[in-house]
């Protein structure tokens, strides 16, 4: 029994003496690999490096070598001062003096201004109730009348309360020669009846009804036109009741003679605008 114990101690002692060889071999191997890597990094093949450099220059510069700037770029010590550009903001009177428009068109512009003031005067109660709106421009006037003031829902026949309103409008525009375009507009709620298959038909019929009333009020038919835009030119959001109320409207556009298609001849229009007409330019 004592002999077996002695043999086991000798065996364990011999194992402990040989274990350091494994760690030593691993350390030597790692040290060798480290020096190999360092050597490979430090040694550069000059010919291969020149070939690689030339290939890169040819690829990026098209075969032409780029001269390296040796001298640094000099920076200005004095900062450049940028002067702001002053934009003109002329008044309307200054524009009239600078423009090349004729006296006739300037006179007509002032006349349109007077007409818009007359609209605001005779239609004041409807303007206060948001049923009528007057929009002024240098070359035309827009008179927006809500459809609720002129028509019943889904109809194109003028209501009784519409006749006095249109007669007041006719009295203002009867004495001037300007062209009158009547535009019908609806909201985006579709309509599908025997009389009006779509909003196109309803808006066109309403504009035509206003034109016929103006004709009965002794306004020359040559000055009148009717057009329906349906729901495709809204002035408010159709997703709300208030927006749809605003979009259902009839717009009377009183045009300047110089910009109306049938207001005057090309020669007259050219003289009014101080430009050459197409007939003059062709000669």
C-alpha cells in the first residue's frame, strides 16, 4: 500500500515539472509571429508602390499628374465688406409716372377704382353680412356674390331676393363699356339630377341666369359672357360647412378694355398699352 502511494507521488511530481514547457512554447510562437508581422509592415516594395501610385493617378486624373501646391494659400487679412442691395419700394403713383402706359389706360384704372367704390356703397348691407365681397385690382374688379343670395339650394333659377341685388349692380356697370365675365362656382358636394348631371352644369347654368338678368337690365350682350368652373376653383376649405358656403358663389369680373378679349381691336389695345400690335410687327 505504501509502495503504491510512493509511485503516485512520483507520477504527479513529474507532471508538474513538464507543464511549463507548454506556456513557454506558446510564448515563443507569439513572439515569432509578432516579429514576422513587424517585418512585413516595415518592408515596402518601392516598384510596386510606384506602380500603384501611377495607376491611381491615371484613374482619378485621367493620366495627367497633378502638381502639388507647395506654397500655402495666402488669406486676406482684411475682410471684404458686402454692401446690401437697396430694393426700391415705389408707390402706385410713382409706378404710374414711371410706366409707359397710355393716358387712356391710366384713366380707365381710375374709373375702375370709382366703380369698386360704388359697388361697396350700394351693396354695403350685403357686404356686412358676408354675402358680397369686392376685390379691387389695377386692371379688373371682382364682385363675389354668395349663391345663397341668388339661388335656392341645387337650383339655377334666380330667387326673388336676387333680382334687387342684380339690378343695383346693373345700374353701376350700365354706363361703362367694359366687358363683364360672369363665373359660376360650386362646392365639392356632387350633384346628379336630370337637369344638372354634374357641378359643371349647375355652375354654368347659374352664370347664364345672371347674364340673362343683366341683359334684361339693358346691358349689351356683347359685353357679357358666362362660364362655369364647377368645384375646381375653391376659395375656402370644402371640408367645413363654412368653407363650402364660401365656395358656392357667382363672381362678376369687370375687365379693363385693354385686357379683355373682345373689349377692343388689337390695334386699339396696342395703342392703349403703348406696344406694337401683331399687325404692325408683321409689316
